C-alpha cells in the first residue's frame, strides 16, 4: 500500500475518533466545569445570608433545648426532695441517699480533662420545728452533734444569710422552696488566677406530724451540676468544650428569674456573697466604674440599659416566657443572643418565666469571619473540581490518541497482510490479459 493511502486511512480513523469521542468528551467537560463554577458563584453569593439565618435559628433551638434540659433536671431534684421526706430518719439512710444520687461532671486535673461521678448534693439535713438541725450530711461526712446549729437564724446557715427554713415553714405539704444560686463571690483577679465560682441551689420542703408543722428537710444541690448545662457550650459549634472562652464572645450562660447571671464563662459576672453573707451589688451606671476597679462585676441584665437598652428587653421577654433573638452591644462588640425560658415553676419562680432563662451569645464579627471562611472553602472546592476535570480530560485525550495510533497501525498491518509484498506494481489482474481474452 502506498504511503498516501496509509495516510488517508490514518486520517479517516483519526477523524472518526475525534468526531465521535474527543469532541463530545470535551464539550461534556466544559459543561460540567461551567456548571460547577456557576454553582460556586451562586452559593458564595448566598453563603453569608443563608449561614446567618440558618445559624441564628439553630442557636435559638439549641437555647430552647438547653433550657428544657435544665427544667427537666430541676424537676428531678423536686422529686428527690419529696422522696427525702419518706426515707428513714437516720445518719446512715441520709448518707446512703447522698451517695446514690450522683451525676458525671467534667474536671481538669494536671492538664487532663476527664469525667468523674460526683454527688448531686453537698448537704442534706433534717431540721426540727424550732429550726434546730438534727441530722446533717456535709460533703459526704456526717456532721457531729456539737456542730449542728439553729438555721432559723440566717447567720448560722452555710452562707450566713440563708432563709430557707422560714420560707419552707410557710409552705403546704408537697410544696417546696428553691433558693437562688448561692455561693461566695469570686472577683476578676481571682478568676484570672484560676479560681472558679462554687455554690449551691437549696431545696427545702416542710414536714408534718399529727400536730401540724414538724420541721424541714433540706438538700443543697452542687452548683456544678447546674452550671454544666451551659459551661461546655460554644453556640457556633456542635462539639462541647471544657470551658468556653469569654474573650471569643461565643458562649452560653444562665440567668435567674430576677435577671442575675448565675452561670457564665467569666465567673466574676456571677452573683455571689461577701464573706459576711452580704451580696455583692450588681453593676449599674452609677457604680460600674468603682466596682470594675475592684474586680467586682456582677451582672443583672435588668440593670444594664446603660450598656445597651436591648439587654433589659431580653430579660423582660424571657421573664414573659418567650424565646427569641436580639442584637445588642456589649464591651464595644456587636452581638446577638438567642434566649429561652427555663420552664421550672415554684411559688418563688412562678409562670411564665420560671426559674430563669438560657442565653447563647454570639459575636457577630466572629460569625462573619466564619461565613467568609465558608466562601473561601467553596472557592477552593470549585477550583479543585475544575482542575480535576481538566486533568481527567487531558489524560483521556492522550489515552485516546494512543489507542488511535495503535488502532491505525493495526488497520495498516491488516491491509498490508492482505496485499502481498511487491504486488503493488504487478497486481494479480492485468488489464492486458483481460483484453487478450
């Protein structure tokens, strides 16, 4: 076969491959790459808005769920105080009750974070009708008779000003008193050194005998079990942390029914008592500069209109039993808070507000940084897909041309095998021979 015919055959095969495979493959790759690019642009344009709306709603739902968890937890403690009224009145029975009612908490020991089982209650006591303690368990230890006191006098109580005996004495059978969060105040300097707030929530219910009021049963809930519901949350991420960092502006906190902060990453914002039992005053416009110098910065959201008018509005909305989201300014930064009421009701914490509310604050600037990071990820992903498609197309074309070359060579060899060598000039058929016939 002549070189001209071989070239024509190669060209024909190449043209068929190019028309049937290379062009369609190229068009498909271009369409896919263009689609990915347009999708990336569309998602980027909507990323900030969609992320903002979605995240705010998710954080609001998370605040509501956390508030429900706290309400359920406190309801279980209501059951405990009522059960405590029917168990045997003895040191051993009380100590057993304390030891059996436990819950895990997170602790940090020598840079190691782990969960440990801790008693729910730091104190359990039975008090006679005159206010005298008859049996008391404190931090797992039976208090000797010589150290039992008369708690009808607030100055004799653990925190020097508790009035739970008087409050419980006025209740009917089956009713119970729940105190505010009570503990020694921890100022800013101590918090910076690593000290943390500790305290109790006191539950108390009256006892009755044939002659009427017979005394009071008291349980002191370890504050750590309550604070654990907010301490480990960063609203913009699903995974829990040991301690949220207040400096990031993204954390959860708890507020009681009077507007006082009772759980917060910065423990110096939590209401507490001086050593003499007197409460540390909350910040107001009049005293904020003076108290800040002393490192005493107790927050009551009802008194913070001088920082931002929206803060009291949040507290009032939650006190009305509502959930929601508001924007506000705090510490010079723009934030929004998702809030939800803790629906646990007593005579002292009635409907609709209940025990208090959960707040989840998010730093808006940090939130925007997250949105920008998402758009960058979208860009990176789109470019990666486009690069992959181009690479696959290039490799495919190279492989196809190799196949084309092999196929064309095979076709040429097949034709050459059918035509004997040297026959191109002689031929099996001779026109002159046909003429002779």
